[in-house]
């Protein structure tokens, strides 16, 4: 089965062509440089740039081939941005007389490690960490996801980006902060981990405030490498602690890390160590499938389509949606 995947939930315009679980193309046009001027994603700008990029990205992905079906992200995300991808997908499905399926963005992330080479083992825990999401799911099977931990305020990726801006690293700052942290002392500055004794809830708002206060108090004396390393240690430790608690509560065969922050090498290493300790299979997607991309949407859509599920043309775009 040949699937054209389309992803426009935030600030990446992406299209991918997947055949029988093999990713033939995965084209991503990022808007990060444009949004850096405002220090974050501006929804109206994102939607306009999706309109400008969508046709070219789709053509580059499909390379003249007509797919057997189309999968597109329709929830959750920025409604204006989602609408661009969904409108394009519906138009092509109608023109080509092909089935279409709407895919939940988080389901795409959860299934992003799996393709024709890597197959899941059920059940497994999936830690979803990005600029907008920090959640832990118990995945019992395809389509069976149980939320067992989540943030009550900010996402871990947002804490990375806020720290990067405070240290003058720009936006998006996660990668730059990680690079800076490599030469720092992670124990130089003490930063809080919110809700340490709550196994099912994260909080990163206090950490962001503490980081801001640290920069203000230290001023020009601050060691930027040590501050970056201390912040990274606090975020990674907070994430791993909840996963460790979940491993004590649930019997699983695997452990997975997905989402944009899954590209962080310190976090990848910490999750891999947990998996090795408990003798679990570890599933982490390649770096190019951590951030928002259409390959994960095509892979998730293929599973639904193979089970005989499709949505017709009546499905909507939704800013928020439980998985």
C-alpha cells in the first residue's frame, strides 16, 4: 500500500510517501527561521506559510506517483495550520478518488519508531515529549492508548526553549542549549523539579521561573555552560523519574521515547538505560522522525487503513483532542 502523508499541525510543512512500511520520501519545510523573530510560533504566519509551501512539498514527496490512500494530521494543533494540510489532502483524495484518513498528531508520534524494519512489542510505555506535549502513555495495542502521566502546565520542550532564550541562544533553542550543556557542570546550579512525589503529573512552570531568577541574580557572572547543563539535568531527571515510577506500576515489554525532545541525546541515553536495566526493548525514532514530520502520519494512517478504517470527507480539524 502506498500512502501519502501530510502534516501541518504547527510550523513544519511536511509530506511523505510510504510504501508497505518503507519510507520513500519525507520532505519537511521548516518555518523556524521566520518565527525566530518573535521568539515563538505566530499562528497566522504559520498558516500563511503552509499555504505557500504545501503544493511544492507534496509534489517533492510523491515524485509523480499517485498513492493508494492519503493520511493527514487533523488534530490537535493550530486550526489554521491544520486546515491547510487537511484541505490539500481532501482535494487530492477527491481528484484521485482515493480513501483518506485523519490522524491524531500524538498517535503519529507514538508510532513514529515503527516501520518495515522495527516492529512494536505490546504493551509498551511511550514518553511523548515536545514543545507542546509532555505525556506518558501505556500502549496496549494499535489504537489502544492509556494516558498515565501528563504535565499540568508547561511542556518540557517549552522549558528547554525558555532556558535557551534566557541564555541568549535564540529560538528554537533546544538543540543550541544541548550543545552548550555538553561542556557544562550539571550540578553547578540547583534547579527545582516540580511535583517530585507525584507519579502521574509533571510541572515545568516553576523550573522556568527558577531559571529566569537564576539568570537575573547571577547576571554577567553566570556560567552559561553550567546553567544549560543544570537545566538539562533537571528536565531529564524529572521526565525519567515518572517513567521509572510507571515501570514499577505496569508490566510492559518495551519502552519508547518520541517527540521533538526525543532528539536530545541526554534524554535518549537516560531512557535507553532504563530499558536496559529492566530488560525491555527500547524504541526511539531516528532524529528526522522526532520533530513533526509526515512519515509518522503516513505510518500511523497505514495501520488504520489496513484495518479497513477511513474517514470520508466529513472529518474536521480540531485544536484540542484527547487521544
